[in-house]
């Protein structure tokens, strides 16, 4: 066809409803607009199907009373906007998201052409300013490349010969971590379903963050039950603190409470556990989980830093949510004494009075380090030193 510069399609006995339309589409794409495409074929219903197909596609057709071996019809390529794709819309640039993602774009990928009449999808997080992060693609790629297998990455068969009381302390800390990581799974999973797919990198990042937390829950649970048949204690104060995180409906405010303050403080806790772990299993768990949490904090920081740059008034709302959470939790106990005591014992390493004193002092250093980390992150977002110190001091004593 192409070699002879004659734009004709010979379908033979192939019907239009059997794939013949693909050959015609190909010819129409190839032929200059001014030259019609002659369609040959002997399928019984070819003429009828051609007429209907051209009407839908927006092409003009001339049915011929052809002699034997002559064409059945001539098709003149029309403007596709006059056919099925009338009113179609583009979803923007493949690399740069639009300022607002239309509800009519639905699940279409960025830069796709969307047919008119699309059903309306409800994705509440549909504006670039509230969800988009320049670093999202890089952070997602990093997260995808850093996934680790709980069954093989942790040295489960390593020696874990520690006394019963230290083992109980590990179990109590793991029980506490499981609760906190469960909250940290629920929150990004909820927001991932609210982000418009136009901002796919953010949606993917939240999804892989939830997968990280699922993996953390698995390894914390497995370590807790390594030598015990049940977990430790769960307190009202701890769960009340976590409930305020889960109940926060605003994406930016949630990122402040969970990622910048909560998970940011957990980076210090995981580093503490890695340093004072009584066995290699616990130590490696703390190291690997800390790597994942660092990415989560980086995403939260990048998101809020960019958001505040575009909307400076957001700083006021971020401060308000910290103060409101503090007021809501003011009558709770914060970090339960069982977890605090377990951390002291792990840092002490023995029951000697001086060792316990040292362990207690190390936990105080941990708490101070958490506070300094929060101040650094609050400053990075845009708060001045005085405000950052004041807001850090209001953070829940439950760490998360």
C-alpha cells in the first residue's frame, strides 16, 4: 500500500467487526488528509459497518456501487473532534501537574486525553498547592529501591540470650511501637485514597509509606513474640494520643503532627534503640525501620516547606493544630511508665544502681534530642526560633 503511494486497504473477507477497522485506522493515519482511503473487501456486512463506524469516528464516507474487485467505499478523513472525541480534554503535561485536577479526569494518567462524558470521581485532594511535592518522584524511587524483606533482612536466627526482665522490656517497647506504627499506616493509607491520581507520585509515595509501616508492624510483632506468647501493655494515654492523629482530617496538618513531629521524634527513638539494643535482632530492626522513617519525615518536611512557601498563612494553622492537640491531651499521662522504665533498663544494661542512673540519664538525653530535632524541623518549615521552641515543648509526651 505505502510503496505504491496508493492509499487503499484490502480487507479480503475480514469483517470490520473482526479487526478490519485497525487496517483502516492505520491507512487514515498514513494518508495525506486530502487523499481518501479506498476500502476493498467482500465481507457481507462491510458497507453497513463502514457507514456506522465512520459516523462514530467523525469521517466522511462514500459508498460505491463497485464493480467486481473495485472498492466498496471511499473514506475521507474527518476531524476527530467532530466524532467520538468531540469535547475531549487533555490532562496536562506528563511531567508537570496542573494547578487543579478536574474531577472529570478520573483515573486517567497525566497527559492522557480524556473522552467527554467521563463519570465524576471524588478525590478531595485535587490541587497542586495542597499535595504536590517536587521531591515526590525522587523519594518514591528511593523508597521503591530500598524495600527490604522482613524474612531475610533481619537475622532472626542470631543469638538472643538475654535475661527475662530485659526481654520483657523489649516486648513492652515493641508493643508500644506496634501501636504507633499502626496509626502511621492508617493515616497515609487514608490520604492515598483521597489524592487525585493526577498527582500520582504523591499517591504512590503515600502507598509505599503505608507498605513500610505494614512491614514495621510485622517485624515489631515478630520480635515481641520471639520468646513470649503475648504482647505487653497498652495504655489509655498512648492510644488517646494516637487517636488525635488519626482523627485529623487535613492533609497538611496531619503531615505536621505525624511526619514532622511524631515520626521525626521516632527517628531519635529508633537510633536510641539501635544503640542500646540487647541483641542483634532488635538492633537490626531499629536500623532498617529508621531508614524507612527518615524517608517519611523527608516527605513531610518537603511537603510542608513547599506548601508554606506558596501559602505563608499555613504557618498559623500549623501552630494552631499543635496547640489544640496539646490542649486535648493535657489530662492524659503521655508516655506510659512501662515504656519509660523499659527504655531506662535497656540503656542501663544491668540492675546495678549506677547503671540504672546512667540509663535514666540517657533517656533524658533522648527526650532532649527529640526536642532539638523537632525545633530544627520546625525552623526548616518556616517558624522562627522562639516559635519553634514553644511549639516543640507542646508536643505530646507520648513521642508520636
